C-alpha cells in the first residue's frame, strides 16, 4: 500500500511539474466572434412580404382533391389512426364526406394555390418575387409585416430567369437596399428572410458556398447553405451590410425539404429583368441563332485549342444572324464583343443582354486559328431547325476502309441540300476506334482535323495519312447537332 501510494504521489508530482510547459496562449485563445443578425433583420425585415396566390375553381370541384385510388373512408381512417384527427372538412361539407355536386350556375370558389415570399423594390409598391410563385394565379395577395394585406397587380414575369414583378396600391413603404452580386465572396455570411411552409418572417442564416453555379438554367446561381424551404421562394438573400444580393429560388432536395444546398438568382441579373418588366411588361433579348455545347479538354487538344474554353457551335439556323455572319458548325466561339466566353453557358447571357439590332463581333476558332466575324443581333423568337434523314434513299457506293474504323459513302446532292450542308460523307459502318468513341451509322463526317471532307475517296486519302500516335478531331453531324469527336487512329 505504501509503495502504491508513493508511486501515485510521484506521478502526481510529475504531471504537476509538466503543466507549466503547456503554452498559456492555447488555453487563453479568445473565441471567434460570431455575427449578430438582429440589427440586420430589424432593418430589412419590414420590406420582406408574404405572397399568397389563389385560383378560381368551380364550387363543386373540391371533391376531386383526393389522390387517385382513395375515397373519403380511406382518408378518414388514415387521418384518425396516424394523426388522431378527423379528415379535414371539404368546402360545403362539414362532416368531411364528398360534397354534393354544385349547380352549374353556382359561382366559382377561390381556393388557396400557393405561398411564397417577395421584397419591396420601391416605396410606391413594386414588389419582386419568383415567376413560379405567381404562375397561373387568378389573384395575388401581398401581406406586409404590419399585417396589412393588398391585392396585387401582375406587372410581368420572365420564366427564363424566374423573376416576376407585382404592384400594390400603397405608398411610403419600406424598401430594401440593392447590393452588387458581382462582389459576393465565397464564405461570407448571408441571411434569408421568407415564409417557409407559410411561416411568415422566418429568418435563416449561412454562408455563400459557391458562385456562378450552373444548373442548366439561364442564370449562374449563388449557392448557399442557408436553410431555404418551400415558401422561401422569391424572398431576399441579404449580405451583412443589409443589401439584397440575390433572390432565393431553388433547392437541391431528394425529399422536398432543405438538404444543405440552396440557390439564389444574382440580384444584378434580376434587376435588369425587373426594369424591363416595369417598363414594357416583358423582357426583350438578343439572339444569334446557334445551338452550342461545351468544349471538353479532349476536343480542345485534338483541334489545337490552347485550353478547353468557349462554346462549340453544333448547328446554325439557316438565314439567321450567325449564318449570315459566316459562323459554321464546328466553330468554337471564344469571345463575344471582346468578352471572353469561358464556358458554353456564358454565351446565351452575353447575347441575351445585347439589344436586338446591335452590331457585335464574334471571335471564333476554326482550323487552328482565331478569326473575328461581324454579326447583327436579332430579337429572341422560337427557334426552328430543319430536320432531315441523311439515311433516306442512300445510293450504294463502294465502301472505303480507313484507320478510324469507319466505312463511308458519298451523299447525293439532294441529301446535302436537305441537310443544308455543303460537304460531308455518311457513315455506313463502325468498328474499332470509331465504335469506342460512340460514332454511329447515319452520322455525317464533315471534317477530319482541319480538312473538310468532300467525298468518300478523299476521306480515305485523308485518313490514310493520320498519325496513330495523335488524337484527331472528327467533326460529325448527327440529326440537328454538330460536334467534334476526338478519335485515336489505329495502327496501320
């Protein structure tokens, strides 16, 4: 017992002697100051509104609200067993059963359609929200934080950017301050205010997770980890200076609820749309009438482009601005009016922001060199691209073998005319290298490397000279689209 006690005492002394060796600064390091959003919310909150929409339905139509395969008995039992409450009453039927059919002369019933959010742009009542919040609404109600409710007039919507503007008859309203979304920094704190699940004036906070996030829509979104749920749509995303830098618009979710990723429309893009909606009720955009795709690293390497950038022209509308300017399928658009096109999604925004009728310069990469082409932008309208079947009535031609694993045949003059092509050969068979990269029968080969293909015979001569150690870019037309496909020739 004495030895054990002595050992414990020695250990205690040793530990005590070592304690001063621990750096004092580590224990005394001050905690980081977390942001306080209270003043910010007090400043901006009064300018954030709740938007409720309704639709007019026949008064007897409420009986069709149950899911297919369920009757009121099924649903009554479901609500009783799992929620301990009776089935919510249908309009005109206090017992919750199927309502009696309404006479044809009965007036329509106003039913709630959806709930969203918005924010006041000007003291005279202009309010910005999402287009999908007010789509197909018969009546729009705007409720302020002081509980006043107004019927709103729809000024205009733009489905492409998901921006809408409505107007209420009021004055001296509180307004938001508009920030600069170009100055947003990844990692900065931001706040969302809205009505998730109809809970008015709910405040959530987080950080900016990414900028310029392309989700397939027209705009590059601001990605955040701010909790955004159904009902937050149309509400403001606010920086620490109390400025609106975005409109909360979308969430990534597998459940319908927030999963840590939300997207906001940059406010500078939204304000450009809002000004047009306030002035004319619609948005006018420019177009140059091309279909485009991304430029991959393999494509860039195979055509001698220094890096993977720009927009690959897959098709050109006959008679459109691009066609008149001399832009061809297979061109890579590197700049528009001197502004670099880093990715394919940049081009539609640049062209769309250009006033119809304006002159512009397009820089394209073609056959190993850049060239500038003047172009006149026109107003956006529904695009139509002619279609033709290159395989129809194909004349039988001698098949030519080559190092790409392709057999091809000539196209008739009628086929070239139908496809609006000046040159090309049709693929009749694929194997080896061509099969591995996905080339198909019926595709039309327009160019190999920098050489335009005019006949099956010339195609065979060109492919015979290919270096099997180097990838070659094959420009291929498939349906209405044209794209480069890098292929490595096989050994002779």
